[in-house]
C-alpha cells in the first residue's frame, strides 16, 4: 500500500506529467495482498483526485494467476461503485491492445 501511495504522490508532484493516461497494474506475481475496505476506499479517493488533477482515466489489471484474477475482480467491483474505470485482462499484451483500443475509441 505504501508503494501505491508513494506512486500517486509522485504523479501528483510531477508538474511535467499532465495528460490523460491509463495505468497498468501487474498482478501476475502477487501471492498475497493485505488490503481491505478502508484501504481501497482511501485509494479510490486518491484516484478520483488524480483524475481531476492529472487526467487519470482508469486502471487495467494484468492478472496472470487465479489469485491475481480474484483480487483484480474485487478491485473492479469496488471501483465500479466509486466511479473508477477498472478493466481486467490476462496478459500485458492484452493490456497494451486494450489501451490502444480505448485511446482510439474513447467511447468504448
């Protein structure tokens, strides 16, 4: 969680970074995640602010394993209720293709 918060703070502080973007999160090597409602609620609030200040458009989770799939789907469901655009794919190649599709078809 600390790494994610540091990452968001770095983006917020970077004056040169100010264009719409999708984030890719690689869960292919994740074996355990100590993360609950309060952490996700706070994190989604930070992403909402990042959307306003830096053009955050959404997150694409690369799942890999069954555990990664389960955690990613949990985030996708919770994000849906908070207005955060979260997509779930199996591979990095799929994530890159999805971003290309989303950028070229913004209504998708």
